[in-house]
């Protein structure tokens, strides 16, 4: 009788360890899983002569800097998803678009 109880106890102990290993492995998997956020941003025309349209997701923030690092402006995309940039300085501009932790950087060439 003691032998049977010992075998059953040993068997149940292995089952418990197996369940703990499964929990441990599932936690490691969830820690290593990274959700990739993407955001599509279009710039047209590029290069631009006098105006440029930057299209992105509604609610995204667009901050534009000149090639020297000078702040040009900040816009928030509205329901039309379009920001019209007029009277831009010539050269290469950098548009930094951000929404919910997703950041996209686009270069705009103004000639």
C-alpha cells in the first residue's frame, strides 16, 4: 500500500512540475513577444516647389524641422488626414510624425 501511495505521489509531483514549466514557458513567450506598431505616412510631391502635403493617421502629431534643426511648425492630423505645409524654407526638412508611441520620420525636399 505504501508503495502504491509513493508511486501516485511521485506521478502527481511530475504533473505539477509539468504545469509549472508550461506556465513558466508561456510567461517567457509573452515577455519576448513584441507587438510591432506601424503607421503609413505619405509625402507628396517630394521634392516640392512651394507646398507639400503630408498624409497620415487621424490624431497623429507632425513636427517639422529644417536641415539646421530649426523648428518649422507642428500640426495634428484631423479627419481629412492631410496637413498642407506652405511657405516652407528651401532645403531638406524633417517631418517627425508620432501617434501612440509609433514614430515615423520623413524627409521633405523643398526646392
